[in-house]
C-alpha cells in the first residue's frame, strides 16, 4: 500500500511539473526586480505579488500557486508585459495558469471557471455570445444567491433599455462545432 | 474610404449604442463599412482562460472570412477586447509559418484559409489617424465649447501591441476631443485598467479600480470610452461606488463616437444616447447650451 501512495505522490509531482514546465520556460529569465508587482493594478488584492508568484513557478510550487488567488486576479491589462525589463510575456503566463486551473476544475477559482465556461458554452451554441443566456446560466451555475443579487439592479436597467432580451433566444445551431472539435482533437495528447 | 467591419457580440447587445454611433459618424465622414459575413465571437477573455489554441482559432476564422470578401484588407474593430484578439492572430502568424499552418488545419474544417493579408485596426486608430482632427473639425456643426471631456483608453487598444499610441501615456484622443470644441481633461487615469471581468467574478476588486478612475475624472463633464467592457464597468455601478466611497462620483460616460456625433449635430436617438446607463440630464442640457 505504502509503495502505491508514494508512487501516487511521485506521479502527481511529475505531472505537476509537466504542466508548469512551459510556463517556467516562459519566465526563466525573471530576475525578481519587482517591476511587474509595482505595475499591477490588482496587486493590492493579491496574496502573493506577481513577482513572488513567478518565483513560486520557477520553484515548481504547484500547490502553493493554486492555493493562491494571484493569477485569478489578473485582469489582462498587459502593463507588466509592457514593462518587464526581461521582456517576458507575463500576461500570457497568467493566462496559462488560468488554463491549468480551469482544466483541473480548481475550487478556489470557481467563479472565474464558471464565468468562462458559461461564456464559451454560449459561443459554442450560437457562434456569438448571447449575453442574457450566458449571465443567466452563470448565475444558475454559481449557486450563490448573493451573486445575482449584486447584479439585479443592473439586469433590470439593461432589460428596461432593451439591451438584453429575456424572452427570446435563438435556437442553438452550433455553427462553430467543427472548429471546437478540431481544437479539442489537436489539444488532446495522443 | 472603405473598411471591413467587425462589430463583435457586445455591439449587438449591451453596447448597441456603440454600434449605432460608430456607423453614424463613419457615414457622416464618408467612410463605408462592410460588415464581415457571418462573423462569430472572437473568444473575448474567456477563450484565453480556457485554451490557447481556441483563443487564436476563433478570431482566425473571422480574419479568414474577411480575407475572402473584398479587396479591402483593413478591418475596423470598435471593441478593444475583440481588437486585441483579432490583432493577436495577425501578429502571431506573421513570420510564423508553423502557427499559420496549425490555424489553417483547424480552419480547413470549414473550408477556410488564412493568408495573413488582413490588417486589424481599432476604431480609435482610424478616427485619430485616417480621419484625423482636421476632418473631425470640418464636420462639427455644434461646437462643444465649455465642456471638459476625460479621454479614457483602457488597456487592450494600447497594450501589448503598440500600434497607434503611447501604451502608457496615450494622447491620440486629445486632438479629436479638442476638434469638437471641448477641452480634454488632464489626468493620469486614461490608460489604467477598469478591472475587466472582475465586476462579474470579484466585484470588490473591480469596484476599487473603477472608483479610482471616477475620482480622477472629478472636474470633467464626461468620460469617453472606446470599449464596451470599459463603458459598462464605468457606467453601471456608479451609485454603489459613490455610496461606498462616501462621495458623489456620478458622471456621464459616453462612447467616443457618441461625443463626436453630438458635435456633428446628429440626434440623441440616432446616437443611442437613451441607451446609456449614465448620460445625465444635466450633461445633455449642457451639450444643448454649448457653443
Ligand atoms: S518584471 Fe519581469 S524580471 Fe522583473 S520580477 Fe517581474 S517577471 Fe521578473
Ligand atoms: S496583466 Fe495581469 S498580472 Fe500583469 S499587471 Fe495586468 S493585471 Fe497584473
């Protein structure tokens, strides 16, 4: 039994470092200057700063990285990417971490995962995102009665302005199905 | 002048007024917009957080259709998020045959092929550089003298690809605003982040970012934006933010082409001003009285 457990741990470590490997490659040249942290508009709300996060990535500390909220607080403003003296593609590295979290369905990242998933489902069904359908599905999936509540007044305003329609939704015709499937095929390791 | 036109999903929903006003002012300026046939979503920020390849394949489909359409290569895009997604494909396939081949393998499923001819242009770039302040000035019928307008650029039309303006200290909107007779509000919040989708997933953080921007606009009559996400974030939660900051932070938020349209003498209905969530009566009165 003991051996199996050790092996499990070992395999998990290997696959963890596998997933981080491309990101480590992207930021290998980080010299820990802190320009990214100083530039990030969301640093005030993060537990680890971006600079610290890059260090954790290089150290392969996967558990710590995904326990942290840092990458999920990146709002894709590209300031760190613009300013990093090493010219590292930091916003893309943040996105790569988001992709891993989404792929693993990480609980800490739940709202963002549900948001993105419901958005992409609407795109897949209609080719264009139907904002009302997507927000309704998002709120339903979130299952936190407080989340839609925060949006109630905005929702009512938008409906009153006729910007989102509650009654009418086109039938799904999945116009992008072939593209979604091909991407899936190319991304699934043989 | 002719451009292919990619409106994007928001411009059919929550940002209809951006679509209406863009079409209006372009028409007035003698610019023809040819909408891309059967365009589909660019993936927004959701595809990028899901799959790298999907985030390139979705915009690539639109570029490939555009390349098939006309002998025009330039695609005008008003939404900054769509602009960046489409631009990313243009930039990442340039000189990268492997990337181009991968995308074409996917597009072949729909009998499409990307050649790399399409040039993606942001609406602000086209207004500032192809039309220019002189052209704007020549179209002004109703000067906005006496108004102070804060130019808000946001992030994704400026960064990471530096195409038409300084990515940290942008200035391209100022001559345009001044051509209408209004004064540009001088502030340093024009290129800061509105929080993007934080308003949906982490409202506490989103509100903090927007509060700084609204505070920075004190003294201006309105803020103009060039992105549906920025517009929504700045206009939709003002009461909550004011309450929370114990300050009066309400301010009119307009899309840049709406402001230009007002100066061109286009009616408020045609510009969709009744659809804005934050166009105050006081502001609209001031516009009437301007000049
Ligand atoms: S700015 Fe670049 S080099 Fe400096 S700490 Fe951040 S990632 Fe590292
Ligand atoms: S791109 Fe993300 S991590 Fe970088 S500065 Fe902007 S919000 Fe922070």
